[in-house]
C-alpha cells in the first residue's frame, strides 16, 4: 500500500486557532513508528494542477485563491487566513488524493494522510476546505480514463455539502454522506444518499445505519472506484462532533467500508477528513487505525 502526505507544507495559523494542523505530522510519525507501511511507501504528492482543479472549481475562484484576492467574507467562510502556504498546502492535499486514486486503481488501495475537504464548492471554500480534493480526484480519474463510475462514501460527522452540490444530477458520481443531523453545515445539500443521525448516536445505531447505506450505495452506484472520507470526528470526545462513537465503533466502521469494497472488488482511495478530539492523540489514534485497516483489508 502506498501512502501520500503533505504535512511538510505547513499552513501558518494564528495562536489559539482551533484547527489541529499538527495532527497530520503526528499521524505520519505514527504510521512510521507502528510500521503500518514501510518508509519507502510514503510519498510527497505533486500539487494538483490548475487544469485538474478547473474540472471542478470555477476559473475565477481558482484565480482568487492563487493570487490572494479572496474577499474578507470568503476568507472567513474558509476559516484560514490567506497565505501562499495555504495555496500550496491545499493543492498538495488535492494532489495526494489524485495520487491515492491512481494507486488504488493499480493496487487496490491508496491513502492520503490528509484530504477530505468536502465543504468546498465549485466557486467557494468553506469550513477549512479550499479545494474539494475528492471531487478533483474523481474528475481526474474520469478524464484520464481510469474510472467511469465513482462512489464517494463520506463518514465525516459533517455532511459533505460541497461534494453533493458539485455532483448534483451527475449519474457517474454517487455521493453518500452519513453525518450528524444538527451539526455543521446548517444548510444541508442533497447527496444521492444522506443519512442524518441525531446527536449522541452511538456505535450500534451508527453501524446499522452505515451498513444499510453501504448496501444502497453499492447497489445504486456500481462503482469502479470508491473514495472514502474516514473522518475521526464521530468520536464521542470530539469537540465538533456531537455523535458518540467509541474508537472500537470507528474501527468497525472502517472494517465495514473496506469489507464492502473488497467484496465488490472495488478499489478504494482513503482520505482522513475531520478530527477535533479534545486530546489530539485520540484523533491520531483513530486515523492511524484507519490506515492500518486499509493495509490489512487489501493485503
């Protein structure tokens, strides 16, 4: 299994900012320390090119991001201050998902140790998301003739609203989001399949709903490729989560997703998506277990 990382492209944040940027470097260190994959299977991705971005995002939005001409309202909606490092980091993260998809289609599975920026719309960023990496990667695989039908399985606790909007009425990309009903974004979009769960939903109810959703997704989508957003934020001690899954429940979630992919013979590219646990090592634990499950699922 090959893994792609972009934590060496650091996005400078002001003191006290609540986005846990350091989790990415900690995750890479954990993947190496636990020998989840050999060191020589970790790679720095190329940045997503403008040609790759423009298949999803409008030229005007891309130009404003690249040149630092985002409005104050746009910057507040994204939640990050603009900097050249923000641009490079966002392009590298999207490039990592493109690379993970290419590898998955060759080897069965590929992993981006970041990504999952599902709140980015075609013409705007939001919620710590500048470019929508899953959407950019899906369009790249179609443009390169590597995959025709793609399913995006979004298990972040927040609805993948940007992804849903980008692929609305597109039968070639099936969007499935299982998320908290009362969590951000407060104005939801319509995915091909949405499962909205009440606050404090625990392991058993979540896993039952997920399994039902996976059956529906694979039956309807018949995908050539799955892109899996494995958010750590359904965890019960996540500051932004509002659901009540344990680490064991999240591990079973991963096994379910990988099991369905393996049974259907469908390659899967994995992104980490959100994670805001009160103790950052809990987020790192959950993400590391996802990466390990991906490796075990496709040995």
